[in-house]
């Protein structure tokens, strides 16, 4: 069984640009979660998608957005990039719509803002 | 006060030692997750438990719901166990989809 896959592995952008990160969940998983891990900080919840709908978002500005496609893959878009957006972005998926289900993580996309 | 507190922050052990990492939380939960993050960044889910104890190989996780405390034990530690161990809890009974994470315990096992 293929795990959660994320692309690209690394992404380098400059301030003000836009970034798109992609995630493919494990087959059969309908929920996708996005997390940010900035250097020296813990993991922070960004977004949760289930069955194509945004179900919840963390305490992040609106320039962080995303979507989930009919095949349950997901995109995270970050507009007007700022230096503080440099971080590891992790995607996870689970079989159910509740976070008391095991979450399976991808290897992350490392976003660097110059 | 953080909702999820881990201790210690850093831990150095000799190969073969018994390791204990602690996690305390202040929110009501339905389950607690233990995760392992390797230096490259990838995260592996080790355990999800809501009561009692779970064991997988040399790893044992326990939880005391009344005391709002969980421990992760590693028996006969090995250098390949070197990683950051993170506990996480779903608030609101898991209905909101998100997890609240501890800051992690960085474990280094020396040969």
C-alpha cells in the first residue's frame, strides 16, 4: 500500500510569490490534514479536508488556503509569501472524519522563502 | 500553559538503556497519539491509545486518563531509535479534525 505522498520535496520562493503544495492520501482515506512545522517550533494545525469540503482551519491568515479534489488528493496554497512562512509542511490522511483515528503522515514539503 | 506538555525536552542515552518520555495534557480527549519524527522530517505514527497500554516491539505506550498523563517507553534502546518523539491529542473529542501537539522530546542514543 502506497503511503501519503507529497510534492515537491523542496520549494524555494521569494517574498510575495505564491506556493502550491500537493498531497495524495493513502487509498481509501477521505480526510486530509495539513500541518506547519516552522524551525524551532512545534507542529501547528493548518487545515482539515474531508469529502471535498474544508471542515476546520487553524489559526492562520486567509492567504493560507487549499482544496480537496474528487480523488481526495489535496492542494495547499500560500499567497503573498512572507519570510516566516519558511517551514516544513506536512500532510496526513486518515480513514475517518475524526482525529481520534490514526493519521498517516507524508514526508513533507520544505518551503524556503528568500 | 500549553495544553500538551512533554518531558524531557532532550534526552541522551547509551545503547541498551530503558527510556521513558512523558506527556501531560489539560484537555479532555478521546485518544492520544505518539509520533516519531526522524531528522529528515518524515513522521511515523507509533501508537494511538485511549486507555491502558499498547506494545509494539520494543516500544510501550501507557495512558492514565484520570491523571491526564501518558508515557512512552523504549526498552533496550538502539541508535536507530534516535529521533524526536511527539505526543498529540485531538481536542473536542476529535470532532474538529485537528491535533494539538507537544513540543517533542529529542532522543539521542549513543552506541
